[in-house]
C-alpha cells in the first residue's frame, strides 16, 4: 500500500475516534459552554466563541504531548 494512502487512513481513524470522544465528553464536561465562552444570540443567528474551551483543550493537549514525549525517551 502506498504511504500516502496509509497516512490518509490513519488520519481518518484519528478523526473518527476524536469525534466519538468529543460526543462522549460533551455529555459530561459541557465543552463549549464553559464560563469564559462567548455566546451571541440575535434574531435568527447564534454565534459561539469558545475561548475558555480552546484554552482548556490547548493545555490538555500540551500536557498529553509532553507526557508522550517524556514517555518515548
């Protein structure tokens, strides 16, 4: 199999797993509705600006990648 095909399959699997984890986590963590997230509601428009959620996910991913790098040494 061509290496690009393998990479695309791996990316697809990672996206599917991330989607399932996101759905399960949203039931318990209420991501996107944390204090610090901005919601603008007008007549027929609703805009979400998830600032606190983005910061939280950035910190968690940084910690996970740091642990993975430390573990792989």
